[in-house]
């Protein structure tokens, strides 16, 4: 099965995920699940937390204000968005953009795990504390799980089924939109990714 077919299978399973507590809201609000988009052979994969309203309306990750900032950040290190893969742990929008619940992370996490296995990224850049915690635990480096305020911009070595990877925790672009200090920090932290471009 091709990577495209494997990704399409994940999409189909998420579309039909009636056991999700977010499924009813998706149907009632005429939202779309947000699976992810980008290069299926990407060296760098960005993992956010959950889709916002714009994302749920379009089915595309990071297409609202946070997405515009992500595009600026990628541009700052001369990395075309078409060269990376962008997704979230949670594939449906939580009500009122609330934080993902542990049960939701548990339900949607295996889809992300499969996406990582399909793409085989060399670098996983987490966007926000929920994806940071999930990825660090998934790759057994939770021993180093400092608060994101201490871990952002650092490089952690980990081992995936397909070889060595780097995990780079970053602040979520949404957190930096109204906080100029965090925005400057994000631009500085993105410089760490330049060596992997």
C-alpha cells in the first residue's frame, strides 16, 4: 500500500469515528476532521494539539492566524511548507477551543502514531505542551519532561522503529499571536530547525 493510500485509510477511519466525543459536534457544526497535510516523505513533521475553527471548517491544519505565523516561521528558515508534514494529535475540534481531554488524546493518539510510522520523519517538532508531552512519552524520553517553558528550543534524541530521531519542543504559534515575547522566542527557536532543512 502506498503512503498516500495509508493516509487515506487513516482519513476514512477518522471520518467514521462515531465513538469520538467530538463526532456529534463535528456533524452538528458541519465541521471536517483535520487529518494533516504536507509531504509524505518529510524530514520534519510538526505536531500541534487540535484544530481550531478555521481548520475544522476547511479540513486543513494551521490555516488560521496560528497557521499564518507558522508560515512566517517556516519562511524565516527558508523551509517551504510543502517540504514538511503538519498535523495535530486531535483530529476534530474540541468545543470552544478548549484543551484536549486525556480520553481524546488516548482515542486520537494512535492515528498520529500511524502517521509518524508512514512518514518516518527525522525530526518531530511539537507545537504546544500537549503534543510535547505526548511525543516525549511515546518515544520514552518523558524522563526529560520539563515544563515547555524550560524545554522549548532544545533537541532531544530518541529512537523510533525506523531509526534515530530528534524531538524539538516549541511553543504553539497560537500562544505567540498576542504575546510578542513568545513570538520572538519562537523565531529564535525555529533557528534550531535550520540544521535539519
